[in-house]
């Protein structure tokens, strides 16, 4: 368990095959923590399949993490939450040309988590919205193609 984690102002390019499934990955992390102002490009590959990489991933047991003002582009899945834990916030992130913009991946946690996705901008993502997001509000979806 960790606390007081701040990941700020980094660039992650072509991370490739990733054991953690993501460029920035949290597991069993208890905040407060923040992920702010990072750039992630081309996180296509993950641990399980050649196409399931995530830009920023909060996994089991993770809570009280603020993910804001990051730019994620050309990745399979930009923002992913599998924690089912309270108080993770994904806000004011810019997501461009990702297959999936935002997702909660553990179906047993859908509707039970307090994770919030709000104020994010999604541009030309193939699958931008749907019933798998919790408490989303004010997300901006743009298609220019």
C-alpha cells in the first residue's frame, strides 16, 4: 500500500508490451494521490492480449486517486478503473484517437463504485460512452471524421 503518490509531467511513448497493462498503473494503492499533466502515446499492448493496453489504470484496492489534465492518444483504452473502490476521480483529461475512451472493467463493481469521470474531452475515439461509466457528467465527445 502506498500513500501520497504524485505522478506529474511525464511522457510515456510506445510503452509496448506491459506487464501492468498500462503506462501508469495503480494496484492496492490508497491515496491521496494524483496523476496530473502526463502525456501518454501509443499504449496499445497489455498483459493479457496484444491489444488491451491502458493509458492510466486504477486496479483492485485502489482509492482516492485524482487523475486530471493528462493527454492520452493513440492507445487502446485511455482511462480504466477496475477498483470498485471509492473516491477515484478522472477529470479534465484529453483523450484522442483511442479505441476506448473510459471504462470500468470489472462488471461486479458497476454501479457500486464511486469512481467519477467528469469534464473529460474525448476526440475521435471509436467507443466513447456507454452504460459502463459511473457518475459521468460534463464529458465532451467530439467526432471530426
